[in-house]
C-alpha cells in the first residue's frame, strides 16, 4: 500500500537532498532524473548520467534508505545508467559525426608532465567504459608512441583513411607513427596542416572522447585547434612553482579569448613521495594550482604526485593506469577522469548531429 506521505514532490525532495560528488550538485539540479513513476504499490525511479558513473549500487542504497520513511509497503525500483552526449564547441564549430567530444590537454610550459597526464587520463576514461581516442598533436616532439611503446605503422582502410593504432583499448594517432626519428624541420603552416590531416584523415571509430595532447605554449598548433577544430573543452596542466604558473596564465588567457571552455587545472608534481620511507616533500613549492584556480575561477581537478613509478611505467610503455591498475596512482587518475567527464557533462549540449538536416 502506498504511504500517504509519498508523492512525486516528496521523491523529488529526497533526490534534491542527494549530492553527486563529481558533478558538485544535487541529482535534481544536475538533471539526471529521467523518470519518476508512482503507482499504488510501486515506485520506479530512473536516473541517467552524462558521464560514466561508477559505484551505482551505493547510490541506489542511499536513495532507498532516504525514501524508506515515505514509501510504506510499496516496492521501490531504482535504475541508474549513463550515456555520453555531444556538447557544444567553441564558436559553434560543426562537430565531427564520429567524435562526440574533443578535450585538449594543454600547458603553457614544457616539462610539466602534460603528455603523461593526457595518456593516463585517456586510459582512465577508457577503463570507466567510455570509447576514447588519443591524438598526439605535438608535431615537433611526439611522445605518445614512446609512452605506449608502440612502433606500429597505421594502415589505410578502404576509404584511403588512416586506421588508428589500437593500444590498451585506446584509438591513437601520432605523427610519430608515420615518420622516422629524424627531426621535423617544418614551418608553421606545414605543422598546422599536418595536425588537421591527422585529425581529419584518421578513421576514428565512434568516440565518446578524443583527448588531444597539445604541445606546450600558445603557437600555431593552438591557433589551428581554436579556429578549425571543434574543441569541447580544455584541461590545463601545471606544476606548483611560479615559473610554470606565469606561462599557464598566458595559455589560460589565450583559450579564454578564443572562447574555448576550460574544465579546470591539474597540478602535477605536487609532492615528491620517497620510495623508501614514504616521506612527502613539496619540492616545487605549494599552492600553485590553487592560486591559478582561484584567479581564473576554475576548479582544481587534481594534485598529482612526483613519483618515480610514473616515469618508470611510461618509459616501459605501460602507463601507471595499465602497470598498476589498482594502485594509488591509477586511482588518482581515475578520480581525475571522473571529475573531467562529470564536469563536461554539465556543458551545453550540441544537437546538430542528432537532428535531421531536412524533412522528407
């Protein structure tokens, strides 16, 4: 029998009181409640998230516990699912039909661990269940083939397009797959054209997210990305010291001027962890990531350690999320992936691909 306390308003009130830690808001505000159905002896609630939510059982248990005083003897059925949707890019650039969202991983300065962050983030997203690609956009210094220990040459498909190199569940592409180890002595226009070819002439297969590992700085590659490629959002990578923050500020200002949204900042090498005793020391100072986040009013997404295992794993061609998938480092990247995908899911959706172009 249905309780006299039970109504759709009471169910909504309960859902409004439950916060999602990655979205940073309650379930009603996040608009993840798909349906609420109430009959004489049954309550059905369906939630659908815009990011690959994990630990759904614990959320179901919390909803069940909080609704218990209202439902009486009525049965309760809570279903939770997720679906990655396409979100609007800068200046309403037309999205790719086979790539829902493009996320640029950027830094103002080299040597801050941007490529390592990009590859572990991409692998963590794939481990959550998303379809993920990784584009190495550093034409002069491609590093992803080394980090993945992959020397495979991309094949051409029947449409004369490059097949992405598959590694650890990722669809990957890099100029490093196509050339020998000779230096790329190219001028800016050639570099920009090469980036567009790598993106447009690769047969990406139905990606939820394409992670683009940008070179450092604010040069031709970044401008090409902003003007020609529909970028859904950007993640900035920095280290804590002031010399890195100066360049990161420039990059942040550039992306803001180009109307590319910024999901947040990752502070890499926050603390050094001694492999012998576990002692943690902030070699590069403290507070840099927080300072940038506060100044530009963006979230601090993660503070990642300076740990020799990260370097060892990457040099071995098995990034930490693959080498030690249940380890502490892998969990930090997993938490970063959940925050990035959750915050991206709150951005305005793009319906241009879903809608018909004409009425028959």
